[in-house]
C-alpha cells in the first residue's frame, strides 16, 4: 500500500508529465490530482506507484487528445502526440532509463531509442522551434542526422538509433562508456558527431515545458489528505467527525432523528 513516502520527487515527476500532456495549467493539475487519487486506491507498492500513475496519466491524455485545439497549434512541442511529449519529458526532464520508459509504454527498449530519435529530429526541425530556444539553427545545419565518417575502430553509427543519442541519454553501462570516452579522445570524427548530436539534444531540451515549485505543492497537500483518509491514526477529531458524518448509516440515523423530532414537535 501507499505508505508515508509518496515522495516529493514522484509528485514533481507526475506534475511535469501532466504539464506536458495538458497545455492548460488548471486542467493539467486537475487530471494529475484525479490520477493520484485513483491510483492511490490500488494496492501497489511505492515503487510501482509512479509508473502506474504515469501510464494512467498518459492513457487519459491519449483519450482526450487536444492537439487540434487552437492554443496547441502555436507550440511545436504541443503539436506532438501525447506519447511523444511523454517520452521527451521522461528522458530529458526526469532522466528515466530506456528500461523504465519501455515498461511504461509497453514496448521494447530499442523502440524507446528509435522513437526518441525520430521525435527529437522532428521537433528540432519544426518551424517556430527556433524562437523558443533562441537558436536559429535547423537540423540540417546541426548535421546530427546521417552517418558519421567511420574508421575501423569507431562505434557503428545507426541513423535511426545513433550511439551519440544513447551516450547523451546515459544509457551505456560503465565499461562501454569508458571505451567510448577513450575512443572520443582519440577520434575527431566521433567527437564531432557527438557534438552535433549534443546541439540537437539541448536544442530539443529547451523546448520542453517545466513545472515550477508551486505546481506540485498543492498535489503534495492533496496526497497528505489521501494518506490521512486511509490511516485513521493520523486523523484529527475534525477528520473523525467528518468521516462519521459521511457514512450513509449516520446520515440515515440523523434523518430519522430529525423526522422524529419534527413529529414530536408538531
Ligand atoms: Zn571514431
């Protein structure tokens, strides 16, 4: 069951995701709160909570896809599919692993990488993307796509899933990472390929909306209420009275007393 520690980071993560799935701040807050409340009724572990809540949030956004509404059209980020926005927030803001994202999206890890690359390249090439990040470069100028020149010792460059993206997403295990770092020191071509990918990567990162602190503080208060409702030991006497009055048998009893009182009086 959900214990004391629905962690602040988890609330912040869910607020970030909600904010990227609904452009309207109020609606995003409402949907995130509803999701938290619904998922807190499930008997799942604390670790599973965040992933479950994330997938519920995404499913909801998919059902209510609002991309064609006018405010969405002005922002290239919000013109993306809900799942694509989810993917970008998960990787750039939350720094979740491919493994975790794959579990939530119910796809293979390899697919997380290819989808991420496709959406990053797409987003960076959108007109209007430049205004927001302050940069005026487009993807062809960035030159992050296409196969890099290669020597026998270079890592293989897959144009749909380049090693440079995997490196920036910190998906290499420490041994592979050390190998790549050593290679990068010796190989100008690979270093340039990584720099070009980095430009695209951080260009995209600036286009992702972020939640400020107050965006999730009220969710924290709401989680406290949910937690309290589930654990009578944390109740104050006012909570206990409220819970007592909410019970249908209490309300029936009060009604009977009221009717009896009315009859006795007149
Ligand atoms: Zn190389």
